[in-house]
């Protein structure tokens, strides 16, 4: 494999068994259903999709918090999708997660110091308390919670949402991971704080040469912080490419709908209706045949889109899975 | 066009262990019938509290509630509670609460919940009410078959439409929308905004739209009022507030709003909004303001009229 890829995901499926039907045939929620993507070293990529599209499941599968049903995942050239939990401890140190909800992801009974020291103790990184203290101080300075001594002794409830998310970032960084999956890291924060936290993540990513995979529904914010976009719909990647190309010329009708649904602050918006498809994303238990977007697609071709599943192929600058381009 | 709602020095403080929290602190504005005013600001700036203060839906821990809410010539603060519930709520003004789609009762069908308004408030029989409920669902572009469904069978967007239908059931003139799309996906959000625009045209509705998202505000607003720490710092017609913001806070807020199609650099506002129990002296934005002067720390800026309907509260614009 080429050395500039940190993560390679090949045709991964993560299905959850929900119940068995009459004849004992299992029913599945097909959260991730045949996804391939690469994350380069030091790259920031983003998986963008609406709720229920499977983006969080994809992120957690890459982190091996879920085991995929099929497909392959390579980290640094080493296959990790089939490893058992006890064989994964080294990977837990290399790959970290930042959750969406800074109110729920930090243990309310722990001080900031304890929250940050846990990963160090679990992975036997520091040899004594003094060293732990040093690492924690540096981490708090990195995320601009200064003076660190003051924040170390606080409990999560004494911090604002933005400060808590900084603690969550510090916790992800203390192990100096090579990969971070950030699952909607700023969606619970105010607009003015969002930019600050995202900029901080970007700075730290560059400083520590970490790769970040953002999981988000917010195309407008992520465009400033991610070089590559993967647009996900109903468990599949339907378009991918460089962020600027995807936004400048979205090819898939779903991507076009996403781009046209987001209002920039512009007084002209008051005067018009938005041209967006009606309906809702399909059920992941029984996704539509053929192209999964076909029931909502304005360019639906009968006999083709509802029968044949489009494959991701290169068209212009992007990769797109749509029969209009094949 | 006549003024349907006028606030005069509306004030709402909450009583807490840390003292009075000044959530709404002397807010005044006029709103014309059939128009939409957006209240924009960060969380904790008092936007939702202002909505409650207008509707007079107050929690128990009210410390101070004063000023005037003149709705169609009547001051709501001087009405009896019984008059409010008999004559004002739902019939004249209604509200779609934040996260309202989770407020539907999970054990009642959609039809029962929508028709309940008619049996309770309009004294209709059950069959009459059911018919009305079906009409309402059509109004918000939902299929009539939904009437026998339960909330868990509906998507987020459908639930939000049901909640809007209930708010509109008794044909109010004023609808307060508190972040009505914040939990929805962008495409669903765009569909709901389209619906709100159509309903406004059809029924000449007046909206107060509360949001933290200036992009979303630009979709619906004729006027925008920017709120910071319990006060309106800038207001005016949407076009001039969006294209020519005067208050440093509005300017910063716009610069911090991501723009999908533009290539502007994204900024952030250093610091965080103040604690409303102990707001800063003088101008409440002064600790975060890039243009802060000594006078800003001492003197509270008064609203300065720049042109018709256009006000800004900032010492930079106050003429001596």
C-alpha cells in the first residue's frame, strides 16, 4: 500500500440484528452498507450526512467500536477489522474519538485531572504522578484552558459547553493519537464558539500531525476545516471528492439538494422558496432497490434507477454514484 | 399596515440562589401585522425568555415582570390569567416551542391530539373535531392517513408539522416560533421553512422567529432584532441588518456564520456571553468588543435611531 494512507476502508458493512422474522431469518438495520474510503496521514476528511445516514456507525466501525459484518479495514497497512478486542489495545492508543455531547461524554464525578489521567494510566504511559501531571498540564495548555492548575481541579458541571468540549479534545490528545474521529464535535455549541473550537482542533491537528475524520451534518461549517468530503446517504457514500469541487459543482442530486437547502445569510432568501426534494430518508431496514435516493430524486429514470444500483465512479473532479453520470 | 404587537420596556428577571437573573432587560419594539421579526442571538441571551414574557407563560421563579405587551391595543400584562387562556392563547397568539416535536403525547394518536384543541377550546363535538383535524393536517401538507398514527411512527419533520398544525388550530394572528427546525436535518428544515412561508402568505400570519442562525433568519425575516445579554443591541429591516450591520456584536456574529457559497474567512468572537446574574456594567458586550472605549465600561448605550425602524445601541453610534 502507498505510505500516505493511514486508514483504508474497503466495502465495509456494519449491520445490526434487530429481530428474527417468522422463519428465524434475521432482520438487519443496514447502517453502513458497502462503504470504501481512505484517510491520508495528517489529512482532515469529513463524512457528511443527515441523521440516520449511518455516518456515526461508520466512524465507530473505523475505530473498531463496532465490528463490521464484512469488508476490510487497514490501519497503517495492518488489517484491523477482524481483530478481537484484546488484540486491539495498541489501536485504542492510536485512534481516539471526540463525541458530540460534551455534557454526556465526561464523567460528572471526575475532576478534569482524573478525566485526563485515565487514558494515561490505562495505557501505562506515564511512569509516575509527576509525569502524568506534566502531560495533563501540557494538554490543558494546548486546548487553551489556562491556567491549567485551575482547570485541573474542576468538575465538568463547573465548565461551559465550549470548555467541556476542550476537555474532551484534551482527553483525545493526551495519548498523541494518529487518528481522531470527531463525531459532530461542535453541533451542540453556539455559532461563535463553534469556529473557535474547530480552529483549535485544526491547529492541534497540524501540531501533532494527526488525521481527523469529521462526522457531521453541517456542510457549511465543515467546508472550512476539511479537505475531502464523503457524502453519505442511507448507508452508502454517494459522492466524494475535494471539498471545494464537491461544493462548487455537486453532481449527485442528493448533494445538490443538500447544498441548495443550506441558507447563507442573504436578504434575497426571504423572497424565494427553496427547491428541495420532499420526503424523508428511507428506513435502513428496507432500503429502496437500485439507487437509494430514487424515491426522492427529481431526475428519476424508471426501469434504471429503481433496478440497478449505481457504483461510485469518477466523473469530472468527483466520484459519484448516480446513473446520470454512468 | 397596522401594528399588531408593541413591547414597551419589557423586563423579566428570574429569582435564583445567585440573585436575579436578568434574562429580558427592557426590551421595546413594534411589529406590523403580516410581517416576521427574527430574534437572533447566542444561547443564554434571553431569546426564549422574551418569547415567554410576550406570551405571559412564566415559570414560578419570577423575580420581576414588568413593562407592556400591547397586543391589538390591549396590554397583556394587565389581563386576568383566565382572560389570557380564554381569549388570547391559541386564539390570538400561539407558540411552537423549541424541541416541540418531543412534546407530543406518545400514547395518543395524532388525530386525538390535534382534535383535542377543538373539543377543549372551541366546544366542538368529537366528530366535528376529527373533521377539523383532518383539514388541519392537509393545511400543513400531511396525508390524512396520519390521523390514526402515533408519534413514534412519524419522522421528525412530520412531528414538527403536527405541532405547527396544533399551534395554528384556532387561527391565531401571531405565531412565535422558537428554533422550530433546530433538531431537523437541513433538507427537512428547508421544507418546513417553505411551509412557514406559504402559511404566512395564505393567512397573513405575523411571526416572531427565534433562532441563533443568521442564515436561517434571512429565510423568513422582514425585520431582525439582535439580542445580547437580555437586551436588543440592534434592530431594523432584515436587508440592512444583514448587509450593513452597525453593532460590533452583529458584525462579529455575521463573520462567525459559516457561508456555504462565499469564500470569506470565518471568525469567532473571543470570550463567552456574560452571566446574566451579574452582567457587565455599561455596555454588556464591552468585554468582548474589539472597539471598546473607556466610556463603554461605564455608560449603558441607549438605542440610537439611525433611520426609520433602524436602531442600534452602541456608544460608537450615539451622537452627543
